[in-house]
């Protein structure tokens, strides 16, 4: 009998892996945002010293992994696995950044939920005894995402009020079978949820049902309620998606309270920076987690948080064919104890 599974979809890790180190990198727009002090590196050059934006995204991943390793006093050979992904076709941001690393690699695609997916799988690998150290990493770049999913930046297309700004950012967490914490204690795997939203400029509405579904499963499986956690944070629903999730829970008679937040609403000053509905992209929740959230946990601001990044599993081809947007959300419970 598997004693680690509780409920239908949640795993309670028997030996919770520790966050050994973490790092994040951002660009010019992230430097102007309210969380700039929580970044390890901020570069105003959107090319990060490279010739193309796609190569720039790979460069971000190389740099953020190097920083996380340095902070832990490790070298690449000390890692058993790297689990990473991004928004580019065939995840070339990750595979090209790691092609010379020599570390066993699992390439992942969870769209903007990739930080949660990589953390979940890395934690389970360690808890299962298959690894002692593993890196979970992801990135996004505003210009590469616009070129792939919407309109090339030089086109200058007008953004709708529900649109979100793809973060130019990368984040990396190194987990270990021992360390000072915080610790990954529970993981709830998401299910694909599709409520028929087809507007690629309204990701918040498309992803909100998936966030509600997985968070509900987490609370149900663990027998806990929102008030048991210092912070419940989705990513990246933006203003609209965040309010939809709050309304869904309110209909169940559950008040998520003031400690329900969203990474896409924290990374930028939406008024001064004109971010419309907020931030998005794999790098948004990754940068917020590997800067603001983990740093403040180590300072004692929260004892337990629920990290629930969301992803829209669409492609340009599916959008051109008129398909709706299937979405997913993975929940990771992080505890200082």
C-alpha cells in the first residue's frame, strides 16, 4: 500500500526535501517593479549579451543555474537531475542552455505552471530515494513569447485590457535530501481543465478554473482550510483570474482572505508600469518564488505557504484552429518546519 498518497491527488512526502538554495534573474521591466530588491541579477539588456531573444532566454537559464549552484557551494556534477522547461517550441530555452551541462535532464512543459511541475517532480524524486540533489528551473522572455504566441514586438499591436505581460525572468530552486529548509511537504498534481475560453489574450479566465480545481483538491485531501496557511499564491492569473478563483471559493462558502495572492499581481506595479491585468509567463511565478517568497520564508514571515502556479496549454497552431485553451495548476506546499 502506498502510504504517501492522501486523498485522490495529493502526495504527503515522507522525508520532505529541503530548499538548499535558490536564485532568480530578471530584465529591465522587472528591475522597475516592486520586487526588484529580491532579484539576484537584473539586466537591462533584453538580449543578455546574445544575438537573439531565444538565445537570451537560454542565457538566463545558464546564469540562474550557476547562481543557485554557487550559493549552495555546488558544481553541476553534484546534481542528480535538472528538471526544466520554458514556453518556446520544443523547450529550446532549456535544452540549449543545458546541452553542455553534463547533468541528467528531464525537459518539462507545463506552460506557466512549469515551476510547480518541476518542483513537484524533483521533490518526489528525492523523497523516493532516486536522487539526493535536484534542480528545478524555468524561464520566460517577453519578446520570445510575443513572437511565438501573439505578434512580433516590432509590429506594435495594441494589447487588450485582459492581456498580461510575459515576464523576462528565470528562477531556479535546488532541492536536497537534507538542509535547513524550507521544505516541500505536499504535492497535488493538477488535472487538465478546459471551460471553453478561447481568447489567447485572456489567460486569467482560461486558467482560473484549473487553479480552483487543484486548490480544492489540495484542501480536501489534506483536510486543511485556507486559514491554516500564511499565504496561498497562484501564478499567474493576473487580476481577472485571481478574482474569478476568489468568487469560485466564495460560492462554496470559503473565504480565501487577504492572504490569497497572485504572482502576476506582485511582480509589477500594474498602474505605474501599465501592465493591464498583471504579469505572466513561466518566469513570473519562478522569479517571485525564488526571490520574494523563499527569502521571506527564511526570514520568518510565513511558516507555511501554498504555491499554485497555473499554465495555459495552448499553442499557436491550436489557437489558429479555433481551439479553446486547456489549463492546469500544480500545488506545492512549502513549510518552514
